[in-house]
């Protein structure tokens, strides 16, 4: 539970029915209330400011500002694409303004990652990957692209890595095959998706080491994984910004490649030999099909026989 929900539960014996319903409605509609002052909140519910202040005090807050901070944190932890888009639409920016804001947030997320994640942490995870017999990377929804990228890159460097696709049941079956010498990497953000958290919990039951990439130390991924990195996906629109998680993954690729350079070079060389036919190569001039001139094409159309309905074929 969020800090607000915890306080609310503890204060239930001291709350009468009307105050209990009021507070519940405030945090269940946090997207419309988290930015309001005590006076504005009282006006929204048609009550006096003193009732708001007294209700907040019963929850254990000395000042309304403390309650407002926890209400905002509660709102952030309960974000959905709809709520995020609704909050962004309230700002009344121009389309260009929203685009510029998105660029600013991406740059801020990268800067935050750079200040929080140092090279020693990246190297430490690379060494753990080197010791792992098998690596399962779990990501669902938008994070599925991240899990595929991470698993594909690790496989290219010679690791036994996989990002399982399919149903939650299929994912759990893959996790059930892991053991203490393997590693599960989970990527999920905000409230975190149930299938990803379930995979982490199942891995813990089987004594499988776990690592997470998430956006807060309070998320289920951070709480349940053995270790984790924080990479913000804050974005002013309906979706998350995955610039920072991708940058973290890129840094991990670099550390993995250079911590085991011989293995990496051998794997990459083999991949080159196996995939030469993948790359685009222009055909020789003599092998290219010659394009018909427009005049010739019109003449051919005119000579084309009619079908049974009197139309050209």
C-alpha cells in the first residue's frame, strides 16, 4: 500500500463514516485532487476548509502540505495511460509544447540515470551475468520490447538468454525451469504488471537470483528482486519514456562485451558468418529488371484483350 493508504487503514477506528467516505473519495480520484489546496479541495466537496484540515490531522499529518505530498505520490503510483493523458491534457499546452516537454523529460530521465547508476554497478551485474548458466528476461506490454532487446543483445554476445513470449502460464513454465545457478531479470515500472511480479515471486520461491530494472525503490520489482536499478520512464503523455532504461541496457552490453572480450568476439564473428545474406546488397546492373517506358505500358494496356464482362483484364 502507499503511505496514504497505510495511514487511512490505521486511522479507520478514529474516522466517522462521512470522513472515511470523504478521504476514500479524495485518493480514489487523486488525478483530480492531488494538485488542489486545502481550500480548493473543500470547495470541490462542498464543505468547509476546517473539515479537510481536521480529517487530514486524524490521518496523522501535522500539515496539509504533508498530506498533499503523499496524495501526489499515491497518484503517481496509481498512474494508468488514461490518467496520465488526462493530467497532461489539463495543462492546455500546444501540440508543439507537448513535444518539447517530452524531449525535456527524456533528457531529464537520462541525466537522472547518469547520476544514480555508476560504472561499478554495471560491471557488477555483468559479472553476475557471466556466472549465470541461463538468463530469463521478463517484460510485458511496452516493456516487452525492452526484454526482447536485452535478451537478443546478450545472446549476440554468447549468453544463454531468452525473453519468453506468450501467456502468463507460458511465462511461469519457463520460470519454473530455472534454478539457483540461473538469473531472472524483470523489467516493470510504476504499479508494475502482475505477470512480471508473479514471475519474480516464483523465481524467489525456487531460490533463483533476481534482478530488476524499475523506476522507484518502492515498486514491487524493487521490493521483491535481490537487486535493482532505477531508470525513470516519466513522460508527459500516455506512455512511458524508455530512453533511460535503454541507455542502462546499452551500458550493460558494453560491460558484458568487454568483461569477456574473447567470448564476445567469437559470438559476434559466428553471427557475422551466419547472417551475411541478411544485409542489403544491390543487384548488378545486368541483373536488374528493366522498367517499361510509360509509352510502352500504355500501348500494352491498349492491346490487352477484354474479359467476358467487356473489361480489360
